[in-house]
C-alpha cells in the first residue's frame, strides 16, 4: 500500500454480502412464488402429507392425557346420570302405580254398574287409514280426495278425522277413491256439544271465513270465547267426544234474537297427509224396534199388528 493513501474497504473476513433490502425482496419473491405454485399446482401437498404423518404419533401422545381425562369425566358423569334416571324412573313408577289403583277400582265399579243396569258395552269402532291425494278443483266447495274407496270397505257418510279432530265426512264413494267434504264447506253440518256447558247445537260450514259458525243460538246463551265443541254422538254418524272446533268470535246483537258465533275448526285441511276414516256408529248399533219388527214380519209373511193393511186405491 503506497504511503499517503487510505484504503477504506473492509477486510474479506468482515464482508456482509448482499444488503438486507436485497435479501428481503428475494425471499419475499420466493415466498410469493411458492404460494402461487402451491395454489395452482399443489406442490406443497406431498410435503404437508409427509409432515402430518411424521407429527401424528407426537399428536397422539400429547392428546392421550386430554382424551383420558375426558373419557373418565364422561364415565363418572354417565354413572351419575344413570343413577338419577333410575331414581326418576322409580319415582314415576310409584306415581303411575298410585294412579293405576284408583283407575282399576273405577273400572271394576264401572263394570259392576254396567252389569247391574244391563248396559251395552261401548262400541268398538272400525276404522281405515287413508292418505289425502289432492284437493277438489271446485272453487265453490271444500273437498279432498283420499286413496281409499268402496273396495277398501269405506261406507257412505263415514267420518274422517286426523290427529287434531274431525276433518269432514265421506260424501261420494268410488271404487278406489272417495271424496271427503270438509267441515268448512257451505253444505257441511255437524251436531256438537259444548264441553263446558254440555249444551247441544249444530255447527255449519262458513267458507267465506274459512271456518264454521253456530246458528240459531240465543243472544243470552252461555257461550264464551275459547269454548271447545265436541261431537255429541246423537246423529248416528260421528262417535261422541271427538274434537270439532273452538269458539273464536262472539257477537251478541241487541237488534237480533240470535248471537253470531264464529268457530275455528281444530283439524285443518292444509298440510294434512294421513287421515282415519271411521265407520258410522249407526252401522254398529242394533236396529230400531219398528224396523226389526217389519223385517221379522216380512220374513214370516205376517202383517204387522201395529199397522193395518192398506186397501188398494186408498192411501193409508
């Protein structure tokens, strides 16, 4: 090195290479390239699979205490819950036994009273399960068609019910299908009984309001909003005590002798898929005495003594 000159370059041992900014730009570019290549070409998937396979035993070992603690907690919690369920079941069994004793006693007393009064046992209703196919296209009536008909044993006038109550009545029979007139139809009518007051009446369809109404009820009659109406069972068609409708509106007009009572049917046709068709109870009851006597007279060739023979050409 000549005298009078100053060399400011560091010795080769202390040289630092590229600058920090250059290294940042280079490695950032490499990272962006690898991310783009992994997204487009999936180059990193084999690497991740190998790393995950290598780390899986370590994960299992590290998670074993946590899983063991959770399993032990579930085990002891299940034992405690099972004990609580056993105690609850025993308490419910005791309550059911306490309720069953009076019921058995009442059934025994009921059987004794029926035997004493010589009453007939309650009718065993015959029923048929059916499915609603479609609603009739007549805009002036409310009817649906079901997939059971005369070949399935259905009878004309059979009541149709669903899980909520009376839906309607079979009004037309075909070989494989049947037409059911809903309670909200304008031509529908059903005898009802007020559950609270035990008063009988007839409910009619009101298609204008998509509901029903009670007609010819005195303005001062004991009827309240929310009263539930059941079938009375006196028409020989509907079994007794089936839910029909509920009172939703009551208007007592001073200028009229009758009240205007609106009803909401408990069974709606919208959304109903499966129904139950019940044979009319009149088909399971014994024949009336005059009908039975007429049938016996016709069978034996005798004339009914209650009715004199008619003379030809003269109306009896």
